[in-house]
């Protein structure tokens, strides 16, 4: 057990030592907010201590990229490293990668998390399990743990979407979940039915192609592919081998089927299903069924405190644009749970808040918000000369990793007032910027439309009303052309008078 | 008569909404998986006038206000849907929709609406009926 953060009273508590917890803790520390970090694990890394099952991530880190390693712009090409404000705090994943793939292995990722905790000085009380939560009369909270009680004003739960989740299909709860998949050898020569056609389902199918006799993937909705949906939430290219096998008649089946029930049959299972896109009654007798049906947030007693949840009966807490519970102020969420703050989701493209390359930026924005609203700390803001406005916005839309990785979700904001002139407000949630009242301002982000075109989008707040102005795309993704400069300058000229 | 409490099971939830009343269970499951779920706190905008790339929303729980330039023109409740007009016309929405209470919605990205309605003509017919009622109301006033 670690000696850090004994039970007691702290301004804030962070629960979790995965990438979400580490990033939240680091960001709070940078703002001078004292806090305890508690984790039931014995070491940093969270889910990456065990998963993905087949030991290689689907998020890339490009060892060689158009931006210099270590620069802010490099974050667009490195989806896995946590973000540090000082070079000495950084623990970039590429340092540990062996050069065989631009997808780090699970072990390389875990190693980078351990290195970050060390270099960035994130102290965690390991082996300390969050057991219960109380809301106190003064508006604060008590976090009850196996080591004792922690009183605080603000809690950040960065506990991951880590609870195996199974839909209410009779018999499915008795089948192994993704997390209980056995080593591939166990499936040699066997018939395997995988319930679910998202990334975890395709990952298992891909990993079992060389061992299973036949693989059937079944779920009600047709598979969505990332290259069609323009989203990392859809099935990723590197897991599509089973899909190609299906399309080319190799024997793997990818079916749109509603599973009615799963029954035990001696040594195996019977899956009874109905076709959805093509009506059909199916019965499959198989050796194994695996429920690759996703995960839920371990909410423990938070719903009893009034924390609202949603998504298939409560897999996620409902959150404000700053990742605070919509119903219990002072309770925040970090890491992959932040995907519950949906944002504008323009063209149906979700944020990347379910992955490190998205949520690491959410953590910084959240820490500043917590500093401002709970501790009266005003993060430093930079004044801008009028002539610096267009160059700043232009370089942000050309290379800011927050905007590239969190399209239509985070934006760079500059406000204007007669007294203060121009102020660079940094990165903010777009959903808050477009709805909150405030000074005249411009917010810039990037978006991907239905055709797959990536382009900058401007949000102009003038006299309290926000309008949207989309700038052109570019086949080379170069948004610093003369045309972009001219359109941007014209769009924001009123801000500088 | 008040509605029964909305179910947390997305299939049960859909089955209770008139838009999907003609669908059989397997179809409901496929539809349930086509829609995403969103939860919006009271006072926040769900649909924003003048912003492209919006979705179509079906209210599962709660109430919302439709406003044009700050003036309320309609109220929506469980089972009502919005956002479809701009998607069908390929234009930006001309109204804001703001949550009056905590609002739980089923959400279909605009780009998927055409394929969805062609796959489920019974839903398209129900939607057409709802649009006809709206047209009658705006032409003749409230029933």
C-alpha cells in the first residue's frame, strides 16, 4: 500500500489512476489545487493494465510525424501520451515503442502511464478502494474508502467505463463477457458466436480468425465502419479482416440479428436470433458465445446521491459541457466517462472523449473550470494585440491538437471588450461557448461533414447571438492558405473594430 | 391519463412511442441500436438555429421549448420529434429547441434519416401523419 494521501480533508479528491485520473490530477496540480488521488489498483495504467485483450491498441502514436516530437502540434499524431506542460514531465509513448507498429502495444502504453506518474509527480494512494459516497450539508462530499474517509469540496471520478455490460437478453448474462475471453488456443476448431459488432467484437473476431472453426458476429444494427462514419467510435480499419472474410465468402459471418435468447446445450450454446435488416429466423449451435457488448461506468452509490444517468439504463452519468454531474454540483468525471458530455455531435460524429487523445484535453479544461468556479482561482489569460488575432486563429485551425482530436467539441476562444481589448481565453467546450452569454467573441474549431470533408468552423458571438461560419476545406488539409487567411480576417474584422 | 413512466430499456422505450408503433420486436431492436441517446439538462439548447449538421431528435422523457429569435412558438413532450424539417430540406434549422426540464432524447444523425425512413416505411408514414397534423394546426389553428 502506498503512503500518499492519508484519509482526511482535502480541497479535492480524484478517484482513479488510469490515464483519465493521472491527467486530471496533473492538471489540477498545475493550477495549485491540492487533492488526494485514490486508486484500487496497485499501479498506474487503469484499463491498459489488462486490455485490449489482443494486446495492441487501436489508437496510433506516429514515431515520425509532420510535427516535431514534443511540440504541442505533435499531439495530433500521438493519440496516446498524456499531456504535460513542461518537457521534463512528459512521458511520450513513442519513447517506449519498439518500431514494429504505429499502434503501441498494451505493455508499451502501460509503461508510458507509469513513467508519466513518475516524471509528472502524480502521487497516488494505491490499493485504496472507493466504497461509498456521502453528500454533506455544507455542499461537500465524503468519499468512503477501504483506507478511511476523505472530506472534500470537489470529487473527480475517473474510474473508467470498466464494468462489463450485457444487454437484457435471456441467457446472455450467463455467457462469458469480452473481459472473460480465454486464450485463442481454447477456441481452436470451435464454433464461436460473438454478440456485438463494435470494436471489441471485431477485435475478438480478428484475433480468433486463426483458431476458431467458424466465427459468427451478430447484433441488431449493421456494422458501422470508421472510414464511412468518419469516427473512431465505429469499427476501426485494423479490425476489419473478419469483415473482409465475410464479404469474400471466407466463412466468417457478420449478421444483423436481434438475439432473442441463448440456451445451454450440454457442452455448448444455442443462440436463437431474428434477422433485422433481412427478416429471418436463425438458430446457431455453437461451442462458445462471447458477449462483446461493451462497458458501463461503475456508478456505485452515486445515483442514490442524485447523480442522473442515461444511455441504456444508466451506463453513463449525465454531464454538463464541463463534465460536471448535471444534477449534483461538485461531482465531476474524468477519462473515458467524459463521453457522456455529448457536445454538438455535428454530422453525427461523436467526440473522441472515449479515448486518451480526446479526454486528455477535456481534463485540462475541466481543471481550469474547477479552479474558477470552486476555488476562486482565475487561470492566467493572455491579452492579444489586434494584429495577433488572425495569425493565432489561423495557426490554431491549422494545427491545434485539441481542435483536431476533439472536432466540434473543443474550440479556441478569443473575447473582445472595449476596456480589455482582446483576450485569449484558451480552449473551451464548444457546447458551452455557443450557448453561454458573454462578451463578443470568436471560437474556432474543426469539423468533418457528411461528405468526409474536414474544415475549420468559426462561431461568432456578437451582441449575445452566436452565428456559425464554415471555412473551406482543403484536399491537403492546409488551412493556412491565402484564401483561409482572407476569409478569416473578413469574418473577425468587427472584433478588432 | 398520464403516460406510464418511460422505460430504461431502449426497445421498450421505442415501443411506447407512436412513431415506432408499427414495428415488430426485431425491427425495434435494430432501430434502438440506430439511435443514440442524449441527456440534456434544463435550460440548454438541443437544436440550434443556423448551425449545420444537426440530427433528428425524438423526446423520450421531458419537455422542450421551440423558439424563433427568442419567442416561444411551440412546446414538445415525450414522443414528439424535431430537427427533421431542416434535414429533409437540406437547410440549417430555423428554430432553437431548448430543454425545459431534464430531457432524454433518442438521436439519429441527419445524414442517416433518408436511409432510415426508406428502411422503415411504417415510421415514414407515421412521421408524415405527424407533419400533416402540424400543417393542419398551422393552417386552421389548434384543434
